[in-house]
């Protein structure tokens, strides 16, 4: 089941007996869990509401079978249980005893679900919450009788729809190109984007319009977005602006080593993009971008136009040389980084 379908079902008041909710998009996942709890109704901890984790997961069968005294059903939320793992096949990859126990219990619990599903449907709402899962026996057992939903990071088009709905609710205007700019600047974490869009809404007010200028004025840009800004300035030979962005990062207490490594990786991706364009390869695949990052292919393509292949090779080699000199103490990394930027713009 996808996220939108699950949200629609919960909005309509439809509750399943068993859920497996997992993935990186924690904000939407948490919202769905809150809706499940709200639909379930009053909860009394230890009576009709049980919380399970890796420390007490082996008690889950006893908790299912213990009546919810005075209540028709029991809500059990099991979080980060370790049950959704497969045994490693490679002999070289060892497993801890704890993990082996989790895997064994997961297999046992999968059989228990198959054998007792009707009883569980009558008496329990069971919700598993995990960060990541393997499609093991327990996963397949829940997939057959319950609801499995992967809360993967939202793609920009889905993020834009959600943010547009929030703006419409507050009668605030924002066009599609500005929405895309906002997402590129603030990242793809829905929680961060909602926090930032609310700030914009408060600033422009009802019937106001969010613009690129208000985003630049108020938004806390993601580190990667600032690196794109720095590279834009460098590509346009605007060394003063490039150094200003660099110094602002340092002033914001970003570790110089992090800035250095990110810049190196950024120029490496521009170089890969340049080669992919020449060889007529898929840029997103060449950069190994995740589905929610494919919009970055256009940004890397645009920035690749600023540089020749030979220039990029030279810049990357200068980064490697600086790394060596910084590690053996013959050059300060701050000074060296500024020197690389200045040499390119000279």
C-alpha cells in the first residue's frame, strides 16, 4: 500500500488489524501512527495499550493473548524490534547472538500470525514501526493479512503538492517554479520543509506571495544547497561572492573538513556529469541519485556548463594535493581552500 492510499483509508476511518510501517520519511509515518491511535480511541497503558521494542519483543505473543480487560480491543505498537531481518548467507559475515535470536523469533512469530490471524483480527490492532526491513518470512506474513507501507523519501513533485496544499489553506500564493526553488534550497525532509514554509507564510501573511526573495531572506538553506550557490559563483568567476559563501559557512561553525570533503565530492559529481553528457549516458544513473534526488541531475548539468573537463580534473587534483599537505601539516586547509578558489577565478 502506498502512503496516499493509507492516508485516505485512515481519513475515512478504516483500520487494519496489522500494520508494518517503515522507511525514512519519519514525519508522515508518525502522522499515520497518530491517526491510528486516534481512531483506536482511549488507551490505558498496560491494559489496552502495549508498547514493544527490541528489549521485550519476545513478550508480544503473551501480550496479544492477554485480554484487554474491559475493552473490546488492544493496541500494540512494536517499534525497532529487529524482527524484520534476514540471516546473512555469507560465511564471512558474522552475526551477534542477539541478532540470531531476533531472526529466529521473527520466523516463529510469522508462523504464529498465520495460525492465529482470525483471533488477532478480533482482539488486537498491531502496528510495527521500523526504519528499514528485509522481506523475510514475517514481512511476507504481514503482507498477506495486513497493511505494509514504505514511507520512502517523497519526490519533489509530491513534496510540492503537500506544500501547495498548506499554502492554499492559509490563503498564501506560491507558483510552481518558486516551490521547486524552495525545495532545492531547503532539502527533501518534509518536516524541515513544513517548518520553513510556515515561516514564509507568517512573513507574507494572508493573500501574500512567497517569492525567491523571501526564501533567500528567511529560509535556512541545506548545506548541499549552499555548496551549489558557492559553485555557481565560482563558475561565474565571481570570486568575492564565492569566498563570501565559504566564510559564511565557516562563520556558521560548519567544520572546515566537512566543507572540504563536500566541495571535493561536488566537483567530482560535476566531472562525472560532464563525462556522462559527452558519452550520452543517463546522468541520474551515473551519479547514483535516489528517486527523490533526480532533480539534482538538472542542477549538476547546469553547473557542468561552467567548466571544461580539463579544468575539473585540475581542480580535483588540487583538492587531493591540499588533502595531503593538510594532513602532513605543510598547509592550512582554510588557506589552501581559498587559494584553490582564487586560482580558478584568476
